[in-house]
C-alpha cells in the first residue's frame, strides 16, 4: 500500500508520512518538524480498520480496471 502524508495534528506545520498497514501493526510515525508520534490506540478496533483498508484497495483496483472514455 502507498504511503499517506498528513498534516501533523499537534503542530499543524509539519507532516507525518505513514503506511496504513504498518499503522495497524502498531508502528509509530513521527512528525517531520516537531517529532510528535502518531499510532493506533490499543482500544481502537484494528479489525474494522483492516476491513476498511481492504475495501479501499478493492475500490482502487476496480477504478483502475475501468476503461477511460
């Protein structure tokens, strides 16, 4: 899966590059500017997140399979 870059929710100036699958596996991603970390909390339903990522991949594959007009 591709890397996703988001704005840091702490400093609002730096960015955090993350890989959703690694995030689900417990990886911590840090802000390029302030060093704040982003991870999934233990109480978060990783099963729901995993299902959502799988569905997103299916949608992407379906969209790429359609011929352009």
